[in-house]
């Protein structure tokens, strides 16, 4: 299978891996570092043929790729998209100036109504930032 990234994809590297944002669909996918390295390979090479890849977990890679194809983050191309001579991709839009990539909307908004909660839930931001907040929102 030969794949490339869709034009509408914005990638933001994070400490856990990356966030992928589909500008047209508004879909967000968080990926780990290993998946981010795979995405970076596609970004750099523009197009890759995944047949013949020697991966420890081929099923996991195929599942990941199929999910991103379904969500329209990847585009599946014909085998003829790769030049036989040098295995490079020559896009139809070659020579166009590259646009600066940015997120057109926030991918997540967190609103803490109070910092007085005494639960210590693992996924809660309050516990991590409790000491940084001096004032809470008032009831008004």
C-alpha cells in the first residue's frame, strides 16, 4: 500500500508524541512517539510504500494505517505514484510554495470550575496546577 498525508493535516509535536488535526473535518487524534516517527517519515518522504516493511508488530501498524485512512488523515495512492527509477514522489502540485501550517482552532479547552476539589483523580489537571492558581472564578 502506498500512502501520503492528506493536505488538510496539521501536526503538532508533543512530549508524548503528537497531535494530528484534520482542518476540514475538525478531527483530532493523539499519537504516541512511535506513531509520530512514522508520520514524520511520511512528512519527509512525502509518500511511502509500506509493503515489505519489517516491523515487529505488523498488525498494529496496519490497524493504525487503516484507522488514519478511514479518518481521511492518510490518502492511499496507486502503486504507480512512486517513480520506478528513484522511489520518489513527484506531486502534481510540485513547485507550489509551501504554506505555513497552524491550527485554526484550539484542539482542547479545559475549564476548572474550582480548585478546592480534594479528589486526586489521575487524569485531572487541578492537582498539578493547584499551587499556581491564586484566584478562582467567582459565582458571579
